């Protein structure tokens, strides 16, 4: 028995994985296993219960963390956009635009997936919407079922790497804590910080690289195996006839404006990710209200959208701080103009809330946002307790010893961590891996001198594969739920394999060329 107690940290991790695989709720598994092993450790004198008493402080720290406020705001933005039919309009327009090309529907799915990723970031909503709208059309027009399913599932997962992304927000918080801890352990008492904005900037090029790889694969399949992705006449597509420039513009402009407003405000240094998330939530609410034509108020919403853009421009070009001893005439005028724009924005938001409330959309969106947010934060609390007990049992030292003794030094350690995270992705959700595994391995890797932004992006790309790897790939589950009965589960799994290999290739390229992730943050910040 004492021999087993010596390996209590490893046994604790194994037992947690076993309970998770059995389907037991994640938050209760992490918290319950942690308390169980804390009790065993106290009974055998190998655990100090003072580690558990630190949990309330951890919870309070998480609840008052301004970065994590971005999570419910981004979730609200994504759900609201999904309910406002933005994806449907994009799919219809892109399908009519590219459908006449060989492989065109596959290309349109990838492009729409990238646009939705940058404007919603909700994998489930994207996959379900595209599965309901595109998959029947692709199958009817002769597309190979495996290729069609793989294209839709992979395009839906782009929301995990293209900012703004919930994964990057959660990873940014974890990596930031690990980076500061690593520096303090090395004797650096004025540690540098890494922010969610750094990860957003670092993920931009890798995300676009993945989009390019997906499109290249679609073109390759169209050239090598034309029967898998035939060309389709525009008349046979939904909407019929030649598509006009105005149709494309009306479908593209709403998400593009929102993307520019959210990402532009972050990358331009005008707003923190949390502030940008509030901009996105407001923009999504205005867009949804504009699409609900229930009487007057359209001009008020349009004015509010222009007011929001005007406030961003004023923030970028003038100093709007009012608690100053001296304010120039130009700044004074800008402040007064900002007050007026805020009033216009408030009225437009009120009209949008009234419209979405009457249509029933707002209630559904708020309920869904609350459910997802509660799930994330309850898992976060369970993971905090798990991490405390794991460290109290000496798990961090075990991991450190294991990784530092790996052949190949830091390269060998990084390869092992990436391989373990990839294999865990077959069975665990990205949130579980982020909250349980990353806090354990990240400090050790960062002490070895790895760049925190590059490490975060590598982990984000790796976690993206967890949505596509059977048996528990969530994108595959979402697609299975909306796919026609004639589509076999084996075809969905088979279609996802090439895109998993593409993601592994992207990981290899990112490891060979770290500047893909580190160059833009170094220039912007």
C-alpha cells in the first residue's frame, strides 16, 4: 500500500481520466477525485491539508479576474450571431459564388467557417449550422460524403484558433499564471507578463495558415479525384441564378465589420480583450435587432452601429480621459462628441433589446450563454482544487523530473507534451486539458526557456485536434446529430482524418518556424 502512496500523484491523474471516460460530469470528477486523494494523503501523512484551504482564495481570484469576463461576452456574441442567421446568409452567398467551380462548395464551407470563427468562435453553432445547410446540398450534388463531412467539421473547429477564441482566452489566463510562476522560481521578482492580446495576435497567422491548408486540400481533391467534389451550376443552388455583387456585400459586411471592430480594437491597442468582447457583444445585439423587422427602430439601430464605430475612432485618435488637470479644446470637443455617441448607442441597444425580446431570441441567447458560462467556470473551480491537491502530492515535481530528464532536452520535453495532449484529445475536452494538464506542464516548459506566446499557440493548435479525433471529437458529435441518416458515422470519422493530419502538419511547421506565432505580437506590443 505504501508503494502505491508514493505514486499517489500519478494514480490520482489516472483515476480522474478513468472517471472522465466513464462519462461522469467533469467538474465533479475533478473536485471529487481531488478530495478523495487529499483524504488518502492526509491519512497516510503525505499531504498537507493547507493546500485545500487555499481553494477559496483561488476561486475568488478567478471570479475577480477581469480577463475571464471576456468568456461570457464572447459566448453571448457567438450565440447571438448564430441566432441572427448570419451563417445562413454567408453559406447561401458563398455557395452561389463558388459552387460553379469544381470543389467550390468545399471552398465556400472553409471560407464561411473562417469568417464565422473570427466573428463567433462557437464550434457547436458553426458545425450545426453548416451541417444543416451545406451537407444536404453537397450530398445531393454528388460530393463524397466523407469529404463533405470532413470539410464541415474541420471548418467549424477554426473557431478554436482564429481569434477571438474562447480557447485562447482560457489559455491566455493559464499561460500568464504559469509564465509568472516560472519567472519567480528563477529568481525574477519583476516578471514579464503575457496577455490574451498577445495570444490573439500570435494566433492570427497560424489560423490563416490552417485556412489556406484546408482550401489547398479541397483544390487538391478536386484536381486528383474530380468525382468527389463536382462543379455545380449556379441555377441549381439555393437562391438560384447569378449572384450579384450587392448580395455578396450584404452577406459579408456584417461579420467583417464586427471582426474589424473586435480584432482591430485589440490588435490596435485601443481595447483589452475583455473590452473588445463587450464591443462584439453589443455589435451582435445590434445586428440581431436589425434583422428582426418588427416595426420601427431600424434607423436607431443603424445610428447605434455608426456611433459604436465613431467611439472606436475617437478612442484611437484622441484622449478621452476626463480625470485630467488640463484638457485641450480638441479633446474637450471629442469628449462631448463621445457623450453624444454613447447616448445614440444606448438608444439603439434599447431598441435591439426590445426587438430580440419580443421575438424570443434574447431569452434563448441569454439562457444558452448562462449554461455554457456556468459549465466553464464550474470546471475551472474543480480544476483549481485538482491542481492544488496534485501539487500537494508532489505532482509538479514528478512532472518536472520526468520532462527535464527526457532525451533531447527541451525539444524532447516539448514533443512528449504535445504527444500527450494530442492523445488526451481523443478522450477529453479542450477545457479539461486546458485546466488540468496545461497548468502542470506549462511552468516546467517555460523554465526551459520556451517563448510563452509560441507555447500557447502550439497548445491551441493541438487542442483544436481534440474536436476532430474519434471517439469523442465534439465536432464529429455535432455533425452526427444533424447529418442525414444515409451518412454513416464511419464516413464522418474517415472524412476528419485528412484534416487531423493537416493540423499535425501545421504543428510541425509552427515548431520549425516559431516566428509565425511570435512576430506579430512583437511588432504590435
